[in-house]
């Protein structure tokens, strides 16, 4: 009888121990990197620019990539540092993972993107090293002017002044009659 209880106790201990290992198996992982542009850090980015970097499962060739994690941040100049957190449970062994980076403006126009595949091994011990993601210019936009005074418009007729402002800022000026 004692052997029976001993056997049951050992089975319960092993089962509880294995269950604890499974729940502890999931790890939160932080992937860091920086988006770079070959034009250097002096290249201006629109003040309303937003960087989005996604860790994607790109294993299936004929299917859209599955987004595992996403990081977004405001950008002003290069390089742009990013970090994203994901769980080891989201990673399937044998699958292919890559990073996709985009910078868009407030109008959701694509300004910069990476044009080469950045393969990532999400569960690697080297994951502590920041990943370099080079981006290329897709669309150059005219930065909006922060100008609030126009002394050169003194003496100009209304339509002429409006045309000068439109030319310099690309904005449409609406005047309200009060």
C-alpha cells in the first residue's frame, strides 16, 4: 500500500513540476534596433512623421505576412531608435521572420521604407544586439512652413498674397469674413 501512495505521489510531483515548467517557458522578449537612411542624420523628416516597425512571420510565400509585434514612434531625424516586445509563445520554430519599417506623414503618405528583407531570428541569444534597418526615400514632400508673419505681403493685392502663401507653404488659406 505504501508503494502505491509513493507511486501516486511521484506521479503528482512530476505532473505539477512539468506544469510549472510549461507556464514558465513563455518569455517576454524585447527586440531593439534603429532605422537608418544613407543620407545621414542631417536628412530632415517631416515633423509629423511616424515610424512603424513590424516583426512579421513571412513563412508562407503566397499569403500576407502575419504581424507578431509592432512598434510606432514619432520621428524627427535619422537614425530612429525603436523597440518592441513580444512573447516567445508567438514564435513558431522553423518559420521565417523579418522586419518591415515605414515612415509615413500625417496624410498617411509613405515617405521612407526598407526595400531589402531584414531577416530576424526572434529567439536567438544575439537578440540583445540592436538590428540596423536601412530605409530608402519613397516620396519627398515639402515641409510645412511654420511661418506666421508675412512682411513681404504688405501692399500686395489679396489674390496675389494668397498665391505667394500657397507657393511657399503648399497650404490653402481660408479667410473668414467677420
